[in-house]
């Protein structure tokens, strides 16, 4: 027998009650549960749907659907970072590499223009701050729409990285620009070098992050189209 839309909705609600609020995680679990529930109801038409669900849940062991949900979350997070690294590689292999090269040339020329060799770190930090603000404004409006999807939450790690980039941008003035590296300790020099490398990596990521983020949004829209009609 085929489950009705009302029965599917009830199964989703039961899955949510088990501690899986993310909509796409519910769909992933539903794909594994629905067929088993259908077979149980075919064998015993008088069996209540929630009883059939509890019986299927028990078949997954003491951890229930946890392994299935964790596996799904890890797979989408791994896919997101794979797409991000792929975009960085593609950046270096395409004409778009002109953009970070132009940025480097502008920062270099601006540093020469004001005759301050260390000012490059401030210009780079300024670009990172503006780029972060652009990403936050562009994607934050989607937060309320996608916040219940694990695929979106996996890309939220990007916003945590944005925080790291913003902190490094703020630290760059105190620990790189204002610091006297010639008279400082090895630790200070290493710390300043780490800040500089993070800012360079972060600046490159600002050229590549929109594509994997947009791809994640498209995947969520496809899920909504398939499961929600």
C-alpha cells in the first residue's frame, strides 16, 4: 500500500518528536522508514501508524535514527567543504584569478602611494571587512527560510569562519601594523605571520564562497520542490 499525504505528514511529525527538527534530515529518515511502515501496514492493516513507526524505530537499535541522521549531516558538510575547495582550485585555473591579482596590485599601489610599507595589512583587512559585510547582508535574509535545513546549517560554519576573519582583521592593526616586529619576540612575529596568512586565505575565500553557498541554496530548493511540491 502507498502512504497517504496525511500519513507522510504524521510520520514526519513523529520523526521530529524523536529529536530531528531539520526538515531535510526528516526527509532522509523518511525515505528509510516509509517503505518499512508500508510493509507493516500491508501485513496488518489494523495496525496504527504510530505503532508501526515505533516498531520500525526499534529495528534501528538503541540509538534509533541517530546514526542515519549523523551520517547525512556529515555527508552534506563534507560535500559543502569539497565544493568550496573545488571553487578555490577553479579560481586559480580560470580567468577569475584576475580579481585577486587586481586586488593585490591595488593594495600594493596604495601602500606605495601613502609611502607606508606596512599599510597593506590594513587595506587587506578593510577588504575582508567589507567582503564579510556583503556576504552577511546577501545571505542573512535567507536565514529564516532555510534555518530548519541541515544543508543550510552545515554552511553556517562559513559564518563562524567569517567571525574568525573579522577578528583577524581587527587584530591586524594592533598585532601587525602597530607592532614593532624587529624588536618583538619570535612569538609576536609568528602570530603576526599567522594573522597575515589567515587574511590572505580569507580574502581568497570571499571570491569563492558565493558559489558553494548558492549551490547549497539550490539543493534546498530542489528538496522543497520534490518533497513539498
